[in-house]
C-alpha cells in the first residue's frame, strides 16, 4: 500500500477509537447525571448527615402526643384563642428518608438527550471507521491490492506482439494494468526493482498527472491521456504533457513455471526517462 493508503487506514482506526471513547464518555455521564439527592439541603444538614445519597423523603403520620413541644413555641400557644378540647388523638405529618433504587429514579430528559446525541455521533464514527478500513484494507484473496495471476507467459507474449510485429498491450481488469513487452535493453531506472519478468512489464492504468484512466492509442503506439494530453510510449515512459513522471508500474514475477503474476500491492514510481527505451510516436496521435 502507498503512504496515502496507510494515512487513510490510520484515519479509519482513529474514527473507531473515537467512537469507543464517545460511548465510554456517554456511559460515565449517564451515571453521573443522576440528580443529587442532597440538592437544596442546607450546609448544616449536610454536615449532620453525609449519607443521604440515593434516598427519597416521604411523609409519615405521627401522633401529636409523641411530638415534644419546645419552650420557644409556648408563648404562641398562650396567645392563641382557646380551642375546644378534643377527646381524640391529633395527627401531624413529619418526614422519613427512604433509599431509592436507580430503577425508581428513571431517566431524566437531560440524560435521554445526552445518550441519544452520543449514540448517534458514536454510530456515525464507527460506521465511517469500519467502511474506511474495509475500503483500504489490503486484499489478501484476490483483486486489486493483491497478487493477480495475469495468465500464461507464452499467451501474453504472443498477444502483446503480433506476428506482424505490432505491439498491443493486454489489459488485465482485475489488476487495473496493461501488460506490455519489455524493451530490449532495460533502462537503468528500472534495474533491481523487479518491474520486468519473462520479457513482460505491467503498467498501472492511472495517469500520474491527475489520475485519469489512460487509453491505448494504436496509431501512435503509445498511451495518450485525453484529460490534459500527457503522452507515454508503450513501456509507459513520459513523452509529452503535464505528467510529472513515467506511468507507474507494478512488481511482477513468474510463478509455477509460466504464470505471470502482477503484485498490485507494490507500485513502482520512476521519474521521466532521460532517454526513452522505445520509439514514440510511430504514427498519428489519437488526441491531436
Ligand atoms: S490526468 Fe492525464 S494528463 Fe492530466
């Protein structure tokens, strides 16, 4: 994979970690969002009882005879109108503290919106990360990014150079590559880079200027990009136009005696050739 692919893989992995982090924060916040049971309680009361968390207050009935009357309330009683004497027992309300379970307290509106927003954001990040990883992960079982079997060497040699001596590249869709005959003498810039095997090379179809697919031109015997006019000879060496280098090519090898393998996971870049290896153009251009 190229450096850019590794960067994008890193972005995908970072998105997944971000989603995990968001879920973790949401979980912790949902626990800490429970209303504080001591809210509104005076400092003196809190100091007197620091074990109020997770409780509720509910009224209970207590007979008045069980309530002690303090000295301070005595004058008010004396100034009040005398009331008829009751034969029953007066009941006054007081309060008691009861522990509350999380199920009883339920989910507040604030908690609900916090969880909904975090879940939505986290799901988006997770999907983005997974899709990025799936798209850029190197394919190990076939297809572009893996080693592609382009066919038997003998077949490819006979197709790329016809009996009349005409050069015709063979396009391998799975590898996104043109298989072309290698030049008689390999340029120094390809030496030691495994871009030739059994007299064949594999060129990446993508124009190195801005990425258009470069078609073959049979009349000029070369590749000519219709987007901005870059031209390359039949072994992919730059000839004209804004392309900054030769067409990219893949590492190739022969396996099992005669199978031509294109290793599409390894792209070789080379600068504009100082001396072209083959003649171009050999006839009229296709793009003018
Ligand atoms: S993309 Fe090929 S010349 Fe610009």
